[in-house]
């Protein structure tokens, strides 16, 4: 029996050397040392041994058991370490590899222009306001002195959602909202940039969705001179100190008088595609707030006056950066947009 015990010991010693995975080793350990494993044979045999030999045999068996248990432990530890090493090697991260290229965004040219206009107005005490793009007929038209069946509604072909709800055709409804919101009826100085919508067929100069920026001032002593000085300042800051402005009489139902504002062109009138050799480029509409609009906003037109300006952001952006097609502003072509990176 002792021979068999020695044999098992050598067998196990040999076998564990050839085992390469932890799992295999653990299975083998069960095969040998578990209750029904190969080693249990000796425990059974021990019962049969005569009493005088029992002690010696018992000790021997125990020695081998302790030895084998510790052999398995050492081998287990070795294999664990080996497997960990392999795992780490497999999952090694090469920190010197170049990372993923991260494309920093750039501002859209129209946002650059909006920011620029806001920066001109902020020091003058204006605040930026927002209004909904899905607007009520009431604010988009009625409050702005454009009642139902008014011919001026044809000037702004409208996307209606229901009878009384539409996509705003201009940022001017924010004028009406600002006046209504100001329950104290104190002076107002606001700016409102945003998207507007009209039922136009898209082409090089038309887009069914475009951008406006509305400026509104309401106060006691506001005159046309204030409007003109403001327009002059903005034109010079936006296009350069040498630029001049020209006001042409125009018509908007919500302003009286109304003007269209041109900025002087820098060309030498020799086939200029921008001003068509007229020397002037139209950039916006403006005017003194109509008394009816003041009244509907809760302001006494005998006490309060105001002016409003409607910047066409698309047009100004196209002029400033030389775009010849408005659709370039909306196609989200990165080749176009990323050119404005430096202006961040
Ligand atoms: N709301 C006008 C338009 O979209 C522009 C405008 C704004 C004109 C403010 C005068 C005053 O055509």
C-alpha cells in the first residue's frame, strides 16, 4: 500500500507539471483529493490495517496528503499568476498610440453675425429676449397692426398650423410679447434673434426658413434721430468705419414712418455683383413703432415712442462673408462651416 501511495505521489507530481490551466488543475485536484477522489482509497485501506501498523501508515498517508495539498496550492498560485500575466499582456494599453482625432466644432457664420450684433447692442443697455417659433396669429399679425384680410399678410406667405397658430413669419411678434409682458409699462430695450419661416420656394436668395434679429426700443423721448444714429453705429461696427447708411421710405404696418436701410458698397461700380453698381446694399427694415402697436401693447402713444429694427441675418452674413447662395447657410456642409473656426 505504501508503494501505491508513493506511486500516486509521483504520478500527481508528474501530472501537475503538464497541466497548463487553472481549471484543469482544479479538476485534477478534485479527482485526487475530494472525498471520492483517488486518495480516498488509502483512507479506506487504513481502516483495514492492523492496529500496530495503523499509526505508521496513518502518519504516512497524512504526510502525503499534506504534501499533495500544498503541492496543489503552489501549482494553483503559479497558474493564477501565469493567467493574470497573460491577461494583462493581452489587454495591454499602448499609451503611446495616437488618440482618436477630436473635431472641435466651429461657430456657424450666422451665429457669428448674431453674436457680433448682440455685442454691439449690449453696452447700450439692450437685453436679449426669446419668443416662440410656433406663434399665435394674434402676436404675429393682430398685435402688429395687421388685422385679418389686411393686404400686408400677403407680403409674408405663412405656414399655418391651425387657424390661429402659425410658424412666425418674422421676429416682430417678440415686440408685442415684450410690451405685453412689461406690466409696469416701463421703457423697453430688447434684442431677439431667431428663426422665422415663410412659404417661399428655396433658391439662391430665398429660403423657407431664415434668421432675423429684432431690436426694439420703447421710451419717452425716442425719435427717428435715435433710430438713425443706432443704425449708423451698427453698420459701421459690422461692415467697417468707412461705410455709410441710407434710409429709404418704405412700408411696414407696424412702423410709421418705415424705412429700408442700405449700407454703402465698397466696389468701384464696375460690374459689382453685390450692389449691381448702385453703390448701395439693402440690409434691413426698420421704423418708428406704430401708435396702434404701442396702444395694443398697453403703452400710451402720446407719452411713449419707440423704434424697431429687423435685421436680415442671412443677408448680412452673405454680404460679410461673400456667400452667393443662401442655401450654403443651411446645407450643413462641413467644408463650408469649418472655414469659420478662427472666429470662435
Ligand atoms: N418684421 C419685418 C419683416 O420681417 C422687418 C421689420 C422689423 C421692419 C422691425 C420694421 C421694424 O419684414
